[in-house]
């Protein structure tokens, strides 16, 4: 029923948006276990081929890298939520009554500034467009977990949660992994936009989805990571605002004349809804990324101008990831600051369909001109990956699809949607952990261009 509720949410916002004219310009972190399939060669099939893509610099282990980054963001979500709710010095918690402080409860964490920036001085921002007052490093998250282990436990869903007893002694998996990665994973969360999440009375995409921007110096990558619906949250807020869905967009003038249509709810989240500064998500992300790519610091030698840009997400976050990557690849606004010769790379998990055949066709053109790549991971039985097309024919999925099934080699195809229900446990089929368990290590370790070259595109 939970997956059905999510599907109905998507359908309610469906009525595709026609894009305008004239082109002018998870849950608790778990490292991937070795697959029971071992190192068998990947079975490749293809339903569509096109002219050969140009040779590009190899992007190593995109699936593994995006899982690592997503883990960091997902755990930060739970940590931040915990601190915002229970820390005395934030969100007016010190003004609560004695009864409220006892029932919630409200405490003082050890050094909460490691993970929340609300009380930090305004002058500490490296990037002026960022809402975070200073970067959140992987090392800082680790230190916070170590300092506050007594109040941070792992709940039944496998997520980090608050321990009101203050007596927890168990070391969480995420703490173990961050300790193991210490010194080998140099990454900062430079932006974390949860403006819509904490607005009272809001529902749907705007209350559940959020995004983060991560600079990963270890892999020389900048990643925009959308957090979609967490299975453990029970899809509780997935009601798309129907009034917003009636609006016809006019922001894609550059993509006109191509018969492109996209899902209204996804479109509105990126290009219509505005924050307190009057910016859309797309405007804010582009402005921040431009600042990051133009950043140079002679003191510490940091220069991100040649970093690859990745966009990733699970579920509804996956849909937004592919739509953002598509738009940035096809407009001059983003191309003006991105490094030449490097495509924008979308890596999505459990993404619903986003657009029609026109969307898919132009997406493919951007792939052929080396402006865009898309690895789309789907799972047998996950209705979210194909549900829209069942009720509204005409939806298509672009990019390289890595389709998973229990005990089998992934089926890797191009521009195809595989449809198969799992009536027994549809929620489990959508769970990020199921995706992890079914991804063989030899597939996770593949370089980006191996997926495209294997399909003879």
C-alpha cells in the first residue's frame, strides 16, 4: 500500500508540462557487500544503438562514489534532524516549557556546531551563496558521533536516532565507516537546503525532498545529491500540491521546438517554487555551483575548476537528479562555468519516469555530444520506476539502465523501461538497501564509459 500511495502521488501531479519554444543559448550507511554472484561478467543486452560516443576521460566507479556520497548526506539528514529537535541552543528549544523539555526531551549535545551552523558567525562562509554558514566535513560528522555516542543510537529501521537515556555504547556502522575512511575521504557538505522540509503545513515534494551539494576532493567531483522519500518515514508527506501542478512552465525557452514534456510536480519543484530569497531551486543550485567552480584559494591550493559534476538521488530524488542534469546540460546558464570536455553525470536509483519521447530524444542528443551521461539503476518489482507509464502512456526513460534482480546478473540496456510487479513486498523492492544488496561488486566498480562502450553506442 505504501508504494501504491507513492505511485498515486506521482499520478496526481502527472499531466505533463510542455516546455516552451526557441532554443536560445538511506538509511543507515552500509558498505556494499561482495555479491553472491562474485565476479561473473556482466550480461549486456541493447534495445537501441546510436553513433559512437567520443572518447572521454574515464570516470572511475561512479556507482560506488555516488553511494558513498549519498550515504554521507542521508546520515547527515538524520543527525541534523536529531540536533534540531533535541538541542537546547537551536530552534528556540531553550524557550520551551519545562514539561516540553522533559517530554521531547531537550538536552545539550557536545559541540553541536560540528553539524549545524545556525549559531555560527555570518563571516565563516567560503561560498556566499550557501545557506550553511560553514562547510560540514566528514571528519566533523565523525567527531560529533564520537562525542555524543551516548545519545545517538541505531533504530529498528537502521537509521541514526536519538537515545534519550544517554547511555548508548554501541558504535554505529556509519561511525565505523567514517573512522575507516578517515584521511582517505576528503569531502565537505557545502550546502544543505531543507527550507521546505521544516515549513509547517507543507506537504508533498516540498516537505520531504531536500538537496545537498558536496565537494569531494578525494575523487575531484562536485555532487548535487537529492534526498528522496525515505522508506522508513512511511511516505508520510507525499501529497503533491495540485494547484501548483496546474501551472504551465515558461522557464525552458531554450529547449523549445523539441516536443519536450515533463512531469509537472518534478518541474515545479525545480523551476517554480521559490525560497525566502525569491530563488528557484534551479537558480540557487546554478548560482552556487558557479561560485564553487570559479573558486580559487592560493593559501590551501584549492581549485575546483576542473572537477566533474555529478547529480544523484533515489526515488523522487532520482527524478529531480535526471531533470536537473538534463537542464544544465542543455542550457548556456550552466555550460558557461562547467569544465569543457566533461559531461554532467546523473546517477539515479529507483527514479520514476520524468518525460516523454521528446525528452528522451533530446536527452540522447546531449549524450551523443558528450554533454550528458545517465546511469539509471532500477530493481525488478519496484513499481516506482515504471508506474507512471502504466496509467499515462508516453513516458520514457533515458540513459543506461542497470536493471537488478535477485540472484541474477543485472540486465544493462539503453533507453528501456523494464516492468515487473512484486506483489509480495513492493516497499522492499524500492528500499535503497535492496538495491545495494542486488548490485554486484564488479558492476559497482565499473568506470562510467565502460557502460556506454559495452552497449556500442
